[in-house]
């Protein structure tokens, strides 16, 4: 997708990255909401487990992006 700002400057982004960021934000909100409900119900230990599961899930969602970023860094450093 390309967005034209003032006719001359354009901003483009990859749809894959935007989708991944939206998924991460959604998982974070749902995880936090679930953990707070559990804490309000007196289940602090389970709330910690839900938060940990959310963090692991977010790590799984972002791992391909992090791997691609590291490949770009390695290629940039090897070109120097």
C-alpha cells in the first residue's frame, strides 16, 4: 500500500508488517484483559500464566519479522 502525503513524498509499507502489528496489539489487549479479570477474581497465579502465554504467543508472531530484520542487518554489515 502506498499513501501519498503531498503529491511528492510517498509512504509505503508492507501489508504483512501491518497485519503482524495488528495481531500483536490484539493479543496484548486480550491477554491483559484476561489477566486483569483473573486478578480481580483472586487468581493471581493463573493471571501470571496467562500473561506468560500471551508473551510467548507474541514472540511467535514476531519471530519471522525479527529474523528478517537480522538477515538485513547481516547483509548490510557484510556489504561494508
